[in-house]
C-alpha cells in the first residue's frame, strides 16, 4: 500500500518536537487517502529506542536508519536514503518539518525526484487522490491553496501548526538498511559548535514574547526575560530585525521574514510596530497580543488583543499576574 512518508528529525538520539508534528500532519493525509504513515528516522546508534513513540501520534510503521555517518546531518547522505525509500515504497506524499534542517533537506529530495516543493504548509487536505496544500503568500498577507495531483507531493510544514495529537497506530519499528559509500557523501560534517544556551528556541516554544525598538535599550529586555520566566519554562524571548541589527539580541532570536518563522499558541509583541517583514514570521500564531504606545501601529491590525500604553508600566504588572496564574 502506498504510504505517506514522514521525516522525523532527531538530535543526539532524541526525537525533536517537530517529529511528532510531522507525523500528525502525515496522518491527516493518510486518513483522507486511506493509506499508512511511514515515518523515517535517521541517526546514530541508539536512535531506535526513542522512535517507537511516533506510533502514538499516527505512524503505522517506523523505519530507523542507524549509522555513525548519520550522527550529524549529511545533506547528500540523507537525501539519497530518503529518495530511495520514497521510490521503493511508492509514497504519495513526503512531509518534512520547516526547520533549518528540513528546509535544506526537503527541496533536495524534491529536486532529486523531479517534483515541485511546497514549503511552510499551514494546512493539508486530500480528496479524490488530489492533495491540497495551504501556505502563506506575499509575506503572509494572504494564504493560497495549491492542488497537486502529481505524486509524490513534497511539502514542509510550519512549526507549531499541527499540534501533536494522540492517534495511536501500530507504530511497528523496523530497521532501515543503510548501504552508503563515501561517494554518497558530498561533504561530511566533522563538528558542530553550538552556542551554550538553556533557553527554549523561539521556533519551538508554545509562547513567544518578542521585543522591538520600543524597549529603548538592550538592558530592558530583562522585562521580557522576567515575563518568560513567569510562564514556567514554556516561553521564549524573540526580537525584531531592528533590535538584532542594533546588536541588542543574537540573530537566533530574530522573528520575521529574514529570521525565524514562528507559530506559537501565544505571541506577545512588545514595542514592535509591525512592519510587514516581521508579520511574515509570526502572523500564523494562534493568539497575538500587542503592546504599543502608538494606537495606529500596524501590529494592532493582526492582533487578537491590543494594549495601548507604556510597556514599562504594563510588563511588570503582567508578569505579576502571570506568576499568580501559574502558581
């Protein structure tokens, strides 16, 4: 039976949050098409131990390729294994996360298969063998739906849109034969140096609190850090491009068209006017709260709740109320 391929991203032997979201999205298509979800996990030795949990979110079969060569992401190696899998199993669609890794891998797979690639999907549907993909256009100002009948359909899904749901399936774990030689690796990653941080990444956090130039100085981001801490480890602090360009925050915190695309349950924009480049990165958030002293700021046009006032008075009071709520 042709299945729906789901790429389950892992790191250091553990599944990323995006892996559960991808399987959930693939399950939507599989149910509509009457097929199965075939999840694939590639990683170093020990990855198989964590892979079984994907069955809880809708994976019928889980194929695990364990190899020392996959301890770190290999663009050519991963692409070769995945393309061979899709061809061998006759998959109708291939679903990837729109993470940094997924955005690099998915278009490579599509190019190798000779099919189109649809990125940043916010909804997936299927009817009569045709798969429809909804995605933002023109920096998020509109959403367009594309119907694709050619198979396989290669898509990446925007983080935090497809919330992992309990949809238990067999979750049968199988070993995936990985038979690659040196010629299959155009480049080999020898080492990854990551900045030491215990902070939650803005692209994965269920709550994002972003600050703009209205905070007036980098020291005032402590107000956002305090609010994030009040949410009990569920929130991350983001920033607008202007703030990052000024050197107030690292680029990894930037939300927007040239930064990270986020879709948290709650997005709080503090002192951000709402330029179109910023809206492109956060407009699909479920609930948007804007705090700005300018009642005409564009951010209020997309906000579900708006607070017009002095953020230096509002944030401490909001932090205290959140602490009471979370206690």
